[in-house]
C-alpha cells in the first residue's frame, strides 16, 4: 500500500484534532474529487512499519481525539490489507481514540453486503472503525454546509452500533 499524506493535526475530517492518513488508490474517480492524484495506487510513498510507528507517535498527545482514514479509498482491498496492522496497533495502544473512515463505497451494499463475504480482512477492519462516512462524492449534490461530508448523499454511520443492531445508526453531530 502507498499513502499520499499524513496530517498530524487535522480538524476537518472528524471531531476534534485528529491524525489523518490519506491512502493511495481509488477506483471511484468521482467528478470534482478533491484528491484525484490519489486515484493512482502507486502515488506517494510506501506505507511501512516506520510509517505505522510515526502515526502511533502522532496519536500520543491527549488532545488528539483519533485517527481518520481517507484517500484515495481506504476500503480498496489492497488498502484494507495495508491498514489492518495499523488499526490493530491503534486500538491496542489507544483504545479510547476513535477511528473514522471515509469511503466512496455504500455501507450496506458494498462493505457489509459484499466485502465482508469476499475478503477476510474486512470484518476485522470494521471491528476497529467507529464511524464511517460512506458514499461517493457527487458533484451535483455538493453541500458546503454539511459536517464532515462533501455531498448530501453521503452518510455518517456509527459502525459498531449499526452492525450490532442490524440497521444503520447515524452519528449525532451534536456530540
């Protein structure tokens, strides 16, 4: 897996101050994507164990609320394989910090409906993710007034609560 960027102090991609990892590789190619260079799976730098260590170090301060995964597309199969060891470490070392994931895939149709059945990594990866913003960015539905989303078709889903209840549970932005 390659990655495009790591932001040590990001306030735009989840609540509070977060560490954000932008992975490389995306097959959605959304019109007006804010990060089209990350469509290329070979863009950026290789994600290594020293990259993981760097992220773990950035997460240490108490004011850092968690880790956000963006792209590119974190839910592409090769990216899931690359992210899984990192998420294991993050939840082991910092169980109180939240993990957010932005994906262009649909939570029910693609992630829980297909990926969990096709790829062994998906179920475990989902077990570490607290919130998932799903759905492709649609330029015609762009709305700058949305909280942590780019277009009105996207949803902010509480992953563990949704899996447990068998229905979509939405994140409450007032928290």
